[in-house]
């Protein structure tokens, strides 16, 4: 019998002791003049999504737009 499975795991603060998206934001926004304000917005959106005030997808899309990250940032985040 063939079966397809999809596993969705929220590993932030569960399997790792940090919020990965916020670490990515720190890396991607390094050297920007408005880093502190954008990090504050990212954190606020994370909190609102976790409290069910904003749909997860909408919060994720908005946070990614604020961060402006790209693949070149990943090695530093992973390290």
C-alpha cells in the first residue's frame, strides 16, 4: 500500500531554542538604518500570529517582506 504523508513541525522554540525567522531578520537587516524598527515590527507580527490575531500566512508574508532576506543569508542563520 502506498501512502503519502505530510509532516508539519513547528521547530522554533521547540526543537531549537530560538525563533528562526527573527534570527534571519537580524542577519538580513544588518547594516540597515531602520533595523530596530523593522525588527520590532517582525516581533509584533510574530506575537500577533501566535495569539491568533493575524492568520499565520498573512503574518509570514508580511514579515518576509519586512526582512527582505535571500539565500545568501541562510549559511549565517544555520551557523
